[in-house]
């Protein structure tokens, strides 16, 4: 008899985006002439940078001739891309990372979801609330939690991100083995200072713990005093793995390219307390279960680091940041408290009422779609997330409508 992994039965159906879609469809059916502006889902809206498109085309043409055709590439990614990453994303900022510590992949979602299989089933895990659901659900699937009760899984340590702690959670009170952090944060848009991140690195070193640092939004950091990488923090190489993605940086959500950084010194322990380096284990997993990102996509990603590529990505980010600024200005004028929007494409707003109630007001009265914060965890109750991923025109129109409804 074929039996299933019963841990899957503990998973809470994710109704968030389907619920939103249902409510939007109902509204549109009743108001066919009213346009709906979507500032909900975290997907980019603008085209790939020209430098990427050019490199992409050129690489496709190489695939058309036997002499320049490429079959399987290195699973970890081509040297041209890994070297560009090490030089530009790390060494240029004083972070000591070498090309062979970088694993190119087809997404930070997959990498943040897959990494947990390197660790034993009985570790103690700390997960932020509100949270990007991938960290949570992949550990539920692996059987590292109990059942879902009163809005939370048993057996996990939740790191509350609230107004009181400025949406940067406090260190866990006791022992924790694996810690997920994401800054700039999705969904709150909050950032962490170097000093605060150092306290997490020190905690991990003191507790023989490991930090999984999701830096998918580092490109949105405008304040140069903020860390873009956890490897800018002293002592992090032994206790941290970093995830990055070109999805939000350069509009690659549909093109797919990301990478994970596993420093050579980074280690975990066996039951007897012996240290084992994670790099060879992740390399083994990656080569066994993944066969590399396509050559044209890696060439397109490499082009992000050319002079034009850098200028074009800066322009892309700055376009979205102007939207974020528009959202922040409007929300502030209306007297709401918010966080994010300064070094992040997300604005996290205290709606002073139930998340779904606020969502319904914005949809039904203003024709604007946001994301109810309650969908990201218990601490998201009462909040909504507005995303800057849209055109200037749409964001300006959305804020105008919101002003009319809420002023
Ligand atoms: C968008 C996003 C990613 C990137 O995922 P990809 O699979 O690379 O597209 C990773 N982490 C967070 C928190 C995100 O919001």
C-alpha cells in the first residue's frame, strides 16, 4: 500500500491569494465599468533591462550553431556569472566571498525551501511572524512541526515582528538551532542595521546555530549604512547562508535566476557534536537534484553587472522606489502608521482595523487591491501590504482614489 507523507496533511491551505482573486472577481462582476488597480501580489511589472535582453538574444544565437552550442553546464553555475557575483555583490562591499561559494539556481524560493533538507528532523527552528510562507511550509512538509493550533504550528519558535520592536524581532529567549531572517523584509518592508544583525550573528555563534538570510530585496536598499549582505557582518561566514535573487532586482520573476552563498567555513553538527561543513553537502544536493540554469538566462544575469546593466537596474529600482515614496506620502497624509517603502518596495500599513475589512474597503470603495497582512501570520492582523510594483500612473491613481475614500 502506498502511504503518503502525513505531514502534508498539517499544511494550512493557503487561501490568501485565491481569496483575494475571488473578492476581486466578485467586485469586477458587479462593477464592470470600474477599473481595478492591483498593488497586491509581489510581482514586478517592468520589462527586463536592455543589457539583459541583448545578452539573452546573443546567447540564444550561440545555441543555434554547433560550434557555440552549449549542453549541460556546471550545476553550480557558469564561472562567468559566479565570478561577476563574487566581485560585484560581495568583494566590492568588503564581504569576503569567493566564486566557488556561490551556487546559481532557478530561484530563491526553491533554495530557501530546499536548504532545510540538510538538517536533522528534530532541530529547533525560529521563524519570523509575519513571514514569507515558504520557510514555514517547507518545514511543516519535512515534519519539523506539530499540528496547527490557534493560528500557529506547534513546536516552532515564532519571532514576532511588531510595531513595538520596529518590525525587527528580538533574539529568542532560549536555544534555537536554525533561524530564518529576511531583510529588507517581505511583507513588512522593514530593514535591519548592521549592529542589530551583528547580535544575531553573535547569537548563532554562541548557540552553534545557523542563520538563513534571505536578501531577495537588497537591491532596494538606498541607505548605504544598512547591510546588503549578512557577510558584511564580522563572524557571519561560520554561521550564515545567504539567498539572493534577480527576480526583484532586475525583473527576472518570469526569467528565473537566483543564487545561494554557502561559505566554506559554515558548519553544522552531527549527533555526537562533530562539525561538518555545509558547503560540500549543499554541493552534493545541488548536483544530485538540480541540473543548472539555462545558458542564455545566465548570460542575461551576467549582463546585470555590466556598466549599462548596472545603470539600467538602478533606474528600474529607482522607478519602483518613486512609487513607494508616493504610497508612503499618501498614507502618511491620511494619518496611518506604516513601515517600509524607504529601502523596500513594500509598505506595511497599520490599518487600525481588521486586515480583511481594510482590504474590502480599498477594493469596494476605491477599486484598489492590496494584500491583507493577516495572510502572512498572526502578527499581520490589522495590517495591509501595499506593493510599489506597478506603473507611476497606476500608483498615482490608486493613491488618489484611496485619499478620496479615507480622507
Ligand atoms: C520574491 C521573493 C524571493 C525570490 O524568489 P524567486 O524564487 O527567486 O523568484 C525570495 N524571498 C522572498 C522573501 C521574496 O519575496
